[in-house]
């Protein structure tokens, strides 16, 4: 019985990426063996398990690996070097100035001593005159040298000023240009992801690889090519979270950077087996732009149909606002492209109306500070409230006491095709929606009748739309509460599209069967282990490193004295592979060893640790005593039933 293995990769630490997490859990619930790979924000290996609600074998394993961006850092180093380089390599010479000044001081002192000796009659007239001539020539030479230093210093400072001005202009001009871009030099971090993920992907031997967003599409494509060389089939799914050529521009996301990522996506998108995206408009555009053999599957970013009440306080209570005070809410990232400024500029036209901005990732960022300054200048600071976000599963419950949900995004091609998650969060929270006139959003709102549309970046039009909704909000709430609309747009329905895609690609997972436990110990094979295993069914000592295919038939591993069972230098390198294979693992430490060493290794390992010495078991908290012979076999038998 082979359970199809799906590996998902994403260029972040996964924690706050709700689309990635929901897709992984949806496939886990369907019975697939799903492993999530991300880049650790802390720089340390982190392994977690996300319950899928099914059998433990279907839980999602989340592995965040350290990321070393060698190519990106080298690009930045070269960038700094180029800006420090000078055409004639002329620099102000402070050392030469100091040397000349010291020699002039020597001459001055020498002249004073010569004058004193002449007046004392210790030196004759001719000798004194000769010394004066010599000192005069040396003084002239040093003055010329001093003048040359001044000229060189002037040239150096002038060139430095010109170079600084040029590079300031260049660094402003170039990012705004998308022509003649080469993604390998502009975004070398795209190749850094290959070094971060490639080896682990090969070791996990997945049947399908799901590459989330444009950053890692090349990693998936190359992994499939390597699998072909080994005689294995690896299907690749590319999940286009946004329309890359039309991404909104802010901060480091410049036109040149966007063009480079679009070029990177275009180079690899035709090499993958399937494409998934977030809206019908993006699906149609990708199909036409890249001449794909089929239209991408649409999996919308929508909430789950079932509501969860975790007991959190709602948004109105959090602010401390009375129920009869109109409350608008914007929930999401705060950047110039999101258009929150338009909503704030509309507030003076909406007397008595309050605005809550739920700021992702939090309310202490520079863009939020800029909003505060704008609110002060508009004299509406007492009607605008800035809040930190709540957990993804709590968003709908948190928002439901507001009156209107806002989507004031500005006009970018990616926004024109987007169906952002917040439109469904607002709808499922029962809120009427007021959105800027992006074509896909305008079509959705017009079709469903859940809100009103206004001209992007037009505060007057936004205010009119809000007033229209507030005249009869119940009409819009009734439409948002339509069971058919909710069922069609719910995550449960979207997850069905994803499961259908994978059933076609790698087959449906088999029905769950009880697994017979198999315990493997290694790599030492001590005498104590032989005594434990003598009457222990399903346990063996192979006396050699395990191969990766052998992990498929193993359920439990006992690693001896912190050594790798896969032949590596350190058992820590085994952990991602063992966890992804759903293998329960533990370490056994023999003898009376150093207690501090055990504690240090336990912190790094963060798993079950057996010790054979009772004194160590009593002294080191968290260890489990593993007695000899039959008593130890009983402990291991219990371990195998977990």
C-alpha cells in the first residue's frame, strides 16, 4: 500500500501563510502524506506537525530549514564594491599630509638649532650658509609635495562627490526600468532556494511537488528533471498566488524586480505538470500569456464554511465602540498599494463614522505610522483605530460586529484580476463589502449583490458607496448570508478542486489500513539492545545505515548514543527525513555519561531520550530509564504502540 507523498515548498517560514497551510491540511485530510518545506525565520531547523483531523499518518509535517542566501549576499557585496570604486582610484591621502607636516616640523626645529649654534659661535659662516641652502631646498620640495597632496585630495573629493551623485541617480533610475532585465543577476536568491531545498526534496522522494508562488517554481522544475534521471516520476504543481507581471509596487518591489520575477516564472511555467491560481481572471491570463496546454485550476482563497468561536472579543468590543456607531473595517496588509489612505481621506465626508484598520503583520510598522500622521493632518485621529491581527481562524468571528468591510486597493494589473481573501472573510462575517473598481472584484460584487463599488483612489466616491450601504445594510447582509453563495465560495468547495487535481495527477490515496509496527535500532547494535530485541516482535538491528527506501517500511527508530541511523555525521540531519516518513524516533544513551552533555544534546534533539543508567535518569529531567533485558523490552513495546 503506497500512500502518495506530496511535498509543498514555499519561500517563507509558513507560519502566517494561510493559503499554504490550508492546502496542506486539505490534502492531508484526503489521505495524502503531505510535507511542508519552508525557510526558517530563526535560522535554525524547526520541525512541527499540523493535525489534519484524520489518522496520525495523515497529519502534515512542517519542516523549516535554515536558509543561506549566498548568491543574494554576493550580489549585495558586489553592489557595495561598485559604489566604492573610483575611475582613477584617487583618494584623499591623510597619511601623506601627516608625513609632510612631520618633515616640515623637523626642518623648523633644525633651523632653530642651527641658528642657536651660529649665535654661540659653534658653526662657521660658510657651514651655516650651506645648511640654510639645504634646508631651503628641502622645505621647497616638501611644500611642493604638500601642494600635490592638496591637488590629489581635491580630485579625490570631487570624484567622490560625482560618483556618489551618479550612483544615487542610477539606483533611483534603474529599479524603475524593466527593459533588458536578466533574472539570474537581478534576483539571484531564486537560485539560492535551489541550494536550500534541493537535497532535502530528493531525499524525501515525493510523488508530487507543489511549488507555492513564483520564488520556487524553478526548484520544482529542476527536481522533476533529477527524478527523471533516477527513473522516478515526479509531478510538479505550480501555485501562482498572484499575477506576477502586474504585482503592485512598493518598497523593494520595483518595476525591475517585478520584471525579473515575471521572467523567472515564464522560463519555467511550461515545464510543470499543472498550474493552480487564485482567481478565474488570472487563470485565463496565464493560459493565454504562456500558451499552457490547459487553463489553470482555480482554488480561491476563501474561509471555511464552519464557524469557530474561540471566545475572542469582537472588533467593536476591542475598540470600545457603541453598537449604534457606524464602523468600517479594513483588514490586511498596510502598504501604499492597498489604498487605506483613500478610506481615511473619505472619513471627513462621513461624519460620525469610525474606521478600524486591522494591520498585518502588526500595527507598529512604518506604513501604519504614516497612516497615523495622515489621520492627524485630517483631524480624524479620534475616529481611526489601529489593531493587531487575530489568528486566521478567528478573523470572521472578530470582524462580524463591524458594519462595512473595505477593499480600497489601487489599480495594478494583479489587483485587477484578484479575488483577495478579505472579500470572503467580510462576506462570511456577514459584512457588506465596499470595494474599488477592480474588474474581477466589481464583477463578483455585482453578481452577488453583497456591496457597492467606487472609483479607485477617489475618496468622494468611496464616501458615496459607504452611505449607500449604510442606508440599508440588512439588504446586503441577507445577500452575504445566502447559503448557496457561501457553499460555492467556501474553502471546503475549493479544497475539493485541489483534491480532484491531485487524484488525477498521482491517484487517490488508498483507504487507511492499520500499520504493523516495525522498530529498527542502530547504528551500533549493542549487547543491551540484543537483549531487549530477543523477544520483541517487529524489532531488528540491521548493523548498517538505513537506506532511504527502507524508511518506507519502518514505523519506529531508536538511535544509539546520538548517532545517525542514515549514515550521516549527526542525527539532527536525520530528523526531517524520519519525521516526513511518519517514523516515531527516540535516542538511547548508554552508560553513565556527562549530564550536561545529555542536557545540551536533548535541547538540540527535542525528542524522546532513553538512558540505560538509572542515576542519569534521576538526574536529567525528561529522560526515560530503559532497564536491561525483559523490563527494557516492555518499555520499548510501549514505545512501539505510540
